[in-house]
C-alpha cells in the first residue's frame, strides 16, 4: 500500500517533466534523423539514455562516424554529473533498501527527477522514482521518435530550422549562469575559442570530432576546477539550489 501511494505520487509529479522532455526530445529527434537513425532506433536510444547533452553528443558523433570508444568516453564525461547525483540520492534511501532498487533508480537520474526526489522529506521510497520515470522516460523516447518521423516528412528548410532549436536550448542553459558568474562566463568563452582553434590548427584539426570534444572537456573543466575551486559556502548554496 505504501509503495503504491509512492508510485502514484511519483507518476503525478513526473507528468510535467515528461511533457517538458517530450518537447525537448522532438528537437533531439531532428539531430538523430540527421545522423541517420530510424524512429525505432531513436526511441530505443532515448529510452536507454535519458540525457539531452549526452545523447546529443552521441548523435553528433554517430553523424561524424566516430568510433564506439569515442562515443562511450564522450557520453561518460558529459553525463558524469549524474554519478554525483546518484551518490547523493543513495544517502536518502533507507539503509535496508536493496542494491537492486538503488541500481534501478540510478538508471534514470536526471536533473529534474533528482530534484523532485531529493526534495521529499524523510527516506525516499524507490517506487516514487519509478512512478516519475514512467512519464519522463515515455516523453523523452516518444518525443525523439516523433522528431525523427517529422524530420523525414517535413521540407528540408523546416528540418534545418528545427535543427537549430536544440542549440537554442543549450544556449538557454549556459547564458543565465554565465551572466551571474564571471568564472562560468570565462569558461564558456574559453570553450568556444578553444573549439574554434582546434578546428583551424592543422595538428588538432586532424583529430576526430570525438577526440577533440573529449580533450577539450577534460582539459578546460580540470583547469577551471584547479584554479577556481568551490568554497564550502558555495557548495552549501549549490546543494540548497539542487534540493529546491
């Protein structure tokens, strides 16, 4: 009875997230279509990888005919923050919660799903997360598949216009924090400049797109982390923001 109630509450709270995922995934489907994926392949890919940045990076590398190793490493780096979220979430489960439940919940920890789960008082019931997963994963997978279908029937100009929509989403993610934090702004500018340089300088331009992405991501994030480590107060503020 207790688990059933948690499942229903999770499903209820996950509906708005699922609707939002459906809209975003539609643009992701355009990218998948440009990479040559079928609606069925896009559906399965999104069902198994509910992460916008990681999945978009994967589709981009597929289009560039990158190796499996490059795709695996880029996806791991892009989605690394979910390892931290899963670790934080696991501390909110009752000590008697089985390893299987912890693994299943960890399968679909996203920013939004983490937020609604971590905000609940007391011990978190894994069935709450399972309930939220249902609309969230469905919206993400069906949105991707529909994006591919529409990309195959819409005029080429419309597809080209929709392909820009996902870039708009990423800009919407990076611009607000960049305006509030000079370090983030510097990191964004450095990323753009380094990415451009790597496509121009002959030695780096000879590398595959996947290798350039991996190197730039690791180097820039490592340099920023070493030069500008977060203080204890900033960490507490970040934790409070994630919980909210």
